[in-house]
């Protein structure tokens, strides 16, 4: 009887403890939910000039209606902070080199790089030099962010709780740090040069020339080789994540549209995570009406339209960086060699605070070409001799950046001509910008492109800095950058391709992306008897046909014909599937899986033995390079088919066949022996991990929103799989973070979608709710409804 009573009491105690844990968990969850923003009612805030109305639709997309631009920018800072405060703080810490303060020593490499580049000081100096209206906008935005910080109630967003710190007040110059955080990974010449230098030490001159030709491609030619990861290329000199450059934009003249006025479309491609880079918003004031993609941290619309003009961006891949080798002056510490004799380094000490560790002191040295970057990493051996240093020459580092002023002017442009004039102040990163008003369409490659003293500077290798022979003589005049207005055919399109017109003489870039995507855009817009609609533009953005597969597969499949081969049933079935494929990289098809695994293994067989540990730095779905080497007019390319490790000389057909057999064997072991079931959607999945919690077990599952997707690296619906994990897996890590479609006949009906959601808070219903719409090609228009709440911001005080 006593044992029964004890058992009952034990069960009661355990039950009570479980109940307490559940209540504590529920209470903790409810407390964490107080970190979500107030979206309805009224809030009194100091700093406003008049009341502001903020209407949110069911996706949390705000429409801001204000009586002045000051109050509109103030309100935008407020709602950005409501939804993306941690992302904003993380971005400014990243660019300022202050991540170690909250992340500890794991972030030191990144902080050292940012301190060497001096982004924080440059942002402060550039802010002071901006015109008053631009500084006023930045100041009003900062006041809105700080008003949120001062009036918020409840829990801080989960990331601040996890890292146990609080954000500092927002300074107007902090908004400029976002531009540097975007500009650095979108400027990759220096990493190309570092990779070429490392390859030059491993390959013969002939092999390197074959793999990666030194001369610039002829105007309009195909890609000559696109390196994969600027993180891997630079080793520990560049600790930031890889960001392959890719985007699509095009604009169609009104004579080709059903409305009779221009159509414009844009989808910039970046790495996919939660929250994403973009935040949808509409702003209405008596003097400013804009809608589209803003960037949390910045008061200006980045992608979208104003009352008269729409625009879109892609990366030009311009050559605006060089690595200069510098030599110390013998017997003169603190000096380096120049054509005019020894010159002292410009030095400064940077104090990096490290969480839980002593402060780190970094002495930064700068030369006449730029900062010494080899002081912060161990990768110098792949670039320079032991007695040399590596300086980064980068046109963006010159003082007086006007890009914030350009965005302000773009937002206010009254027509296409005014928009084009605004681009004269656009500095960095160099971008292909298409634009349109109701009467005109245009394109311009805008930004700072240096002019070299040596016109043969196309080797893309680090150059001697002490001779002066490789110095820059200035910047390419804006009127000499590629541009076009109202072309006869009525179409302007870019996709990181060669945008130089025929006969173009200045040096713009050493490489461009393959023309697969831009040619597909032109193909889909080439029907002379058709009048296109916004629905057509959206469908083109979601096009999954692989131009690379369409170009390569008809050449590769005949090489599998070997009457003496002993083929498995799976091999025959896979080959038959490829023979009947329409080249679409759709998630319900097996052919994309087979083709991608085959190409990954073929690439390894062709290049990995020769490139060794540099292979992962160079390889990134280089189908255009494979096509050129295996089937181009130069027979020297076929030498890559031979395995240098074996005494026998292998031919290309044997390599193609063996790589196909290996791919089928690998897929059969992973998915079973029925190739028709190897659907792309089983392995091509975008993880959409949280920017911080994806690195934390359990939390990564709770905050991730994996999505089965289609597309590939070369499709318009960009679905770049991670080449480093292929062929074992094909996670989708890079794609369209934003899509916009604009009919100039009715800009209020413009269509938008972002990859993710408006909120960066995993507890918010708007954290990832736009993902199904994004995946399926859906869009929304920002019409100012209040299904998600109506909030009035009122001036504090009498």
C-alpha cells in the first residue's frame, strides 16, 4: 500500500513538473512573441512633422502615406526596424568590421578584411560630402529607426536574445554601409586574379591559356570560363560567402506590348536565405511615389518604379579592380618602392573588440594603389613572392562616392532622360541598368571603370606596382560606357553577358557570363507578330529550359553509342530519358538530375586532376567551357580529356562515357534502380535557412523553410545548385531574391515577389509566407490594403 502511494505521489510530481515545463515553454513562447511589431492602432513618436499612415497587406507589405518626404523616410526606417532590425544591425557590423564584438573570434577574419578596406570611415566621409537633400533623407530614416528603438516594448528579436546584446542607435552614415556590404561581393576581379595566379603556379602556360584565355573575348562571344567561389579563390584573404554574379533584366518597347507602352522585368539573383535581401514597400507623398524593393538599412528604393519611370539591375562584371605587387624599400622600414623612389606607407591602427577575448590591434598599411590586403591572410604565397606585398586597387575605394545621391535622383526622376542623368552619379558596384518611361526605353552600364596605362592589361594576373607601367590613368568617362536608348528592334536585355556594342574599344571586363540566359530572353521575345503582356514577362522569368543542356546534349549523347559496351538496365533507361527530354529543369522530371550528375562528374574528370585543390575554386557549372574545349574549333582543348596520372592517352568519348556510367551508378545507389523516379525535386531543394540560426542544431530545423524548386545555373528561373556538393547532392543556393514586372501603362499594377517574407523574425506569420508564391511564379501588387493592419504614427507632444 505504501508503494502505491509513493508511485501516485511520484506520478503527481512528474506530472506537475511536466506541466510547469509546458507552462514555462508556453510563457516563453508568448513572451518571445512580444518581439513582433505593432501593426495597428496609433503610436506617438518624437521627430515626426505630421501623422503618417502605414497600411500592411496580408503579407505584411506596407504602404506608407505621408505629407512630406521627411516623414516618409522616417516611417520607412521605423517599419524596417520593426521587421528586420537584426539584419540591419548585422549588415552594418559586417561592413564596419565589428562582428567579433558579438560573434567572438570566429568573425575575426571578416572583421580584419573590412577594417583593411576601411568601409566605416569611407561611409562617414562620403555621408558628409553628400548634398543636403540626400543627407536629410538619411537623417530622417535614422530618426525613424531610433524612434522604434526608443519606443519598442516586449522582448527583443530572438537573434539579440541568443547573442545577448542590444543594438546601438542608428547613425545616418550607417545606411551607406549597406552599399559596401553589397558592393564587395559583387566586385570579383581581385579574386579572379588571385585564382589565376594560383593556377599559373600549377598549370603550364599552354594549359592555363586553354582553360582560361588571357585575351578579352571578342564582342558578343561566349564565356571563357567563370570561376566559382571568390571565398575559395582568395583563401583566408576573403572570408565572406560566395556570391556568384547573375541576374536578368530586360525592357520591351511599347510597339511590342499589348498595352502599347513599354514592359520591363527584372530578377536579381543572390544567395537564398531568410530573411532575404529585399523588403517590399510602397511610399506615397505629394512629391514622391515609389514602389518595389527596398533594402533594410537604406531609405531609397533600390529596384522598382516611381510615378513615371521603372528600372532594373544586373551586374556588369566590369574589371574595376587590380592586385598590385608592392616591394618594401631596402633599409627603409615603413617605405615601399615607387617609380619616383621610396614612399612611406599610410598607416593606421584598428582596434577590433573580440567577445570574450582581448582586443586585437591591426595595423593597416596603404600604398598609392590601395590597401595592403596580404597582411591579413596566409594566401599570399599563391599570389606573390616572399619579399612582396599585395595591394588592392579598386575604383570604388576612391573618395566621393555618389551612389546614394544617384538613388535619390533615380527615385525622383520625372522621365527617362532625368533617370539617365541620375545614372551619371552611380559609382559602385558597376551595374547594367535598364529603364523606361511611357515613351522611351534605355540601358546603361553605370559605375566606375578604370583606364589602364597599358592597353594589353588583360592577363588578369597580379601586376608589378613599383614600375608604374600598370598604373591607372583615370576613369572611363560615363558617356563611353555601353548604353542604348530606343533601339530599332525595341528590346534591351542583359543577363551578366557581354554588353559591349560592335566595335566597342575601351576595356570594360575580362570575362562575362555565358550568353545562355540573355539569348533565351531574346528567343522568348522574338515573335514579330505577338504583343506581349505582363503575364508573358512573368512566364519568362519562370522559364526552366536549360540552354546549356540544349547545346551540349545533342553532342554528348552520340558519344554514348558503343556497341561493345555492357550497359545496365538503369544506364539504358537513363539514356532513353535524356533522348526524349525537352531540356526543362522541372522538379517533377528525372532528366535534370541525370544531366546535372553527369556534368558534375564530367567536369571533375576533365579538370580535377590538373587543378587539384584549386578545382573547387574554379569549377562552377562551366558548361560553356566544356562545350568550347570538347567541341570547339581548337583541337588543343581535347587535351583535357587525357588523365595525366595514367600512362594511356584517354580520348574524349571515353571520358564522356565513363562519367555517364559513374553518374548513373551513383544515382542508382542513392535513389534506387529506376531512373524515372530520380526526380529533380528530390535533390534540388532550396534550404532557406535563417541567417543566424541555420548554424544551430534544432533551431536550424525550426527556422528553416526548405522548398523544392526547379531551374539550374543557366535557366532564367535561376536555380544554381551548389557545385561543391555535386554530384552527391544539388541544394539550390542561388536564385532570384526579387522579381518585378512593370507595364508603363499602369505602374500601380506592377507585380512583385521576394524570396522569403517581409519579416526577419521566425515567430512572425510573414517570416516565409511569400515562398510558395515565389516558387510557383506568383506575384502581388502593392495596392495599400490594410488586411495586415493599419498603424498611425503621430507626432509626439502638443
